[in-house]
C-alpha cells in the first residue's frame, strides 16, 4: 500500500508581514493563524479559498529571499480568478492559453510569483 501524501504548508518569504498578510486577505485568503511564538518567530498561516494547503509567512519562517518563491495553483475558472484579483487591485496578467491549460500570473508585493492554472481535464489519482 502506498502512503497518502498531502501538501499542508508552503512558506512564502516576505519583507513586511503585515503588508503581505493584508494583500493575501484582500485577494480572498483566510487568515487561520497569526501568532508570535517568541521574539524571533511570528507565524502567520493563510489558506486560499477552497484549498487544503496553506501558506505561511512571518518572521523566522524561512531563509529564502523575498520574491524567490513560485507557487502554482489549480482553479476551476481562470477568468473568474483573474477578475477576483483585478477587482482587489492586483496587477494580474492576461489569460494565457496553452495546450495543457489556461494560466494567469501575478506577483505579491514582494515579487513572489503565483500561477493560476485551469485544467480542461485532469487525470484522477
């Protein structure tokens, strides 16, 4: 029997935790936790709408440089997701149509890159 693996949390490096938290809340993420564990560790967890996987940001979370994270998210309707972003004041790219899906790209205030992909069909697994 193969063990089931589910991604739970992806760290996102940021320069200003409060600015990043406000950005992600503005585009529809739910703020699950915001806890200062101690002086050098603040843990903020946010979850995209409908996702089983969250992101974490804060102080003492990751050694990565802000702006270096890339995350791909699958959405049911890429046009609706783009409208949600632009309605929130985010500079989202135009819908890009490729043979393996339709994409929209945007960056958070620190330059971390997000790709939203709508799949016409996805293998079950």
